C-alpha cells in the first residue's frame, strides 16, 4: 500500500512540471503543434499507468528484495567508479 501512495504523491509534482512547461511554451515565440503534444502526453500517461500497475503487481508477488539488492549493487558500483 505504501508503494501505491508514493506513486500517487508524484502526481502533483508532475502536474506542476506540466503546467510550468505549458506556460513556458505559450510564452515562447515558436509555433507549437498542440495536437502532437497532447497525444504524446496521453500516450505517456497511459504507458506510465501500465508500468506502475505492472511494477506494483511484481512487488506484491516477489517483494522488494531483488530491487533492494539491485540498488545496493548499483550504489557500490557507482561509488567505486566515482572514487577511482
């Protein structure tokens, strides 16, 4: 349940970014094809929902252990690379 809540917390942040980018695009002097922009946003939204649902079902079946191990290995690797 906490994972679903944390994904829901990202909605206001992403909405603020969308609003800021839209205002910036409107104020620019370049022409914008809004239909392609909206279509891309809708496709991105649908794929994001699909990925979130798949990830949450994956977590319910397997748990966080593989993800935690991946993050630990990645962290050690990156620290090793940056340390050298």
